[in-house]
C-alpha cells in the first residue's frame, strides 16, 4: 500500500476534489500551513490525518514533513491540493509492487497542466515529469521555491497522469502566488551570485536525471540576457506552444511576465543591498 501526502494552505475549494481522487488510500496525510479557511474541517471530514507547521520556504517545509510525519506505509505519493490522481495513474498505483524493483527509491510521474478553460497545455507545459512517489527517508528537497527533488538512489518513471489545475482559483490567485514565487526566486538568484554557485553545462544538457538536469538548466537560464523574451520564444516556437492555440500563447505570455517579475525583484534586492 501507499501513503498520501497533501500540502495545503487555504485550500477549501481545491481539497475536496483532491481528496476524492485519493479516496482509495487509507493513510491520507494533510500537511497544512495554518489555513485560515475551512481546509482543516474538509480534511478531517474526509478522514485525513492533519499535521500543521508554519510555512517558511518550500524545501525546508517539505523536508520537515518527510522527516516528522509518521506515514503508515513505506512509500508516499506526494500531491498538491490543486492536483488530481487520474484514473490511469490510479490503476498504475493499484498495480504497484515495491518488491519488483528493490533498488528503486522513487518514481517520476507525468503531470498534465490544465489551463483556465480546461484545455491541457500539452505543448506549452515546460516541466512534465516530477518525482512524486518515493520512500520518504530517501528523498530531500533543495531551493526556497520550485524545489528540486533529490533522491538517494535509483529513480524510474511510472505510467499514468497526475492532473494539475493551477488556475482553479482564477487569474488573480495565480498572479498573487507567482508574485511570491518571484520574490523567492530572486532571493535564490542573488544568493547564488554572492556564493558564486557553479552550474554544469554538461549536466544541463546530458544529465539523465530530470530534476538534476533542470537545476543546472535554471542556473544558466537565470543568467541569460532578455530572459523573459527567451522563455516566451522557447515555449511558443521551440516547444511548439502555438499548437495549443491562443491558450498556449497566452500561457507562454503569463510565464514570460513571471520571469520579468523575477528580473525586477532581483534588481530591487541588489539595489537595496548596495545602499546598505
């Protein structure tokens, strides 16, 4: 069997659908950052075990959860409240045999991001694979925001889709959330520059592990001139986001705006430090 871990903060609207998609599990753990709505009540009514901790940053928060939550089973499926386990993924999890590949400590699962109109951003989506099924003692996270998953052992891929609805609360919430992300990304970027953090071009291109490859790609990307424009062209032209129609182009534009917010916030932090 598999335990489920769900991270929440004011997710009373998203959580019911998320919980419904994992109703097959008898060990659902909701890791909450002191929600101010009815998230806790929704979780408890569904029979979930609730653990609360004040949120500081993504990696520390997730690492604390894996180290301190007492899961019933050796394997944990981690999902966010705006994600759903699809029927195809449920069938794969149902057939999951941890004794089949004993050297494997984690599995990547393909995520499908859906736009505000319900359309799958098949071409526009940048990161389709995420490490979401793992043995908690073999997993750790790094970076303040958009953390990378570092598994201490072999990682394989599992069939089935994890469906993601980032616009479930509307555009206003999406922008508000990404303003916070931009601030943390900027802080990480300034820290990396000051610490002279080194990134490997070889790993950025050839590394087989997706999360490790993406980490080094980000390191180089954040030093790219005209980064918002580059990202828009990458999503629309290189990844053929135009094939997702107006929805794909709009999503690419939103992502380019997000990159520009990181640029502006980085400049602001750097200027403030020079004044001090």
